[in-house]
């Protein structure tokens, strides 16, 4: 599974460095610590040099979201096209995201942050698009499972996909708020187990 950083092939080396430093800064100082000045200081360059690559902080955050979108789309579509049980596809999607967030915890501060999306239409549009695309693929997987008698057919896939995606988000936020005090991948197995009990035909 490619790392999130290897999926944006069109970025220059300096742009990749700015994104990595931005994520490191968020990890160390929180989203409020992400400023062009702090990025420039950490890289050892001038603020105008950063502006040559990104118009402002919002465009850096957009690039981070686009990077995550590439990873997430790959993860969802790869499972959608596999010839395996629908429940196993959902399990794999959860595990891929748990592993990626464990490797890059500062992503959580961006993707699941209500603060940075307040009154920022470009960011809201970007994250809304990611959520919509992922939910649509989740619905397709659930429909496959219902067709193959793997997933309960008495559950509406639109509501069920919201429940599943919401549980993933809430679990990751709990991990973040606990200062990553537990193993996200290992403890995530319990969450996946509960999801299976809810959706799987016994």
C-alpha cells in the first residue's frame, strides 16, 4: 500500500518538503501553529520563498487534503474492485486508514478539524467532496454485500454508510483526543468487530 506522500507525483520536491514540514508543525504546535513564518523557519528559508509555491496557508491545507484524497480514493477503490466478501472490504478500508493515521497522525488534525473549515469555503468544498466520494463507494460495497447475502438487506445503505463512516471518524478522534494513548490499529479491531455484528448476516 503506497504511503500517502508517494501518491502526489506532480508536486515539486520543495512542495513536498513544505507539506511534510506543515504536517510536522501541526503535530508539534497544533493547527494554530501552522503559519508561513513557522514553515519558513523550520525549512530554513524566507517567507517569500514559501509564497512562490503556495499562495497562502489555505492552499497548503488544500494540498494536504488533496494528498489524503489520493490515498483514500486508492484505499476505497482497491477494495471495491476486489473479489472478496463485502464485510472484508470494509474491514480492510478501516485498517488501511488506521495504519495511515498511525504513520501520519497530524493528518487527523487537518482532516477531522472543525476549526480549520470554519468560514473557509475552499476547504469545506474539498473535504465535502472527499466525504461524498468515499461514502458513495461505501454504499456500493454495502449494495454488493446485500446482493450476495453477506450484509443485512433490512438496513438502508445510505444510513448504514453514514453509521460506518461516522464510527471510523469518532474512533479516530477519540484516539487523537487521548493524545494517541492507545494502539489505533489493534484497538480498531474491536470497533471493526462491532461493525461486523451490526451489518453481517448471521
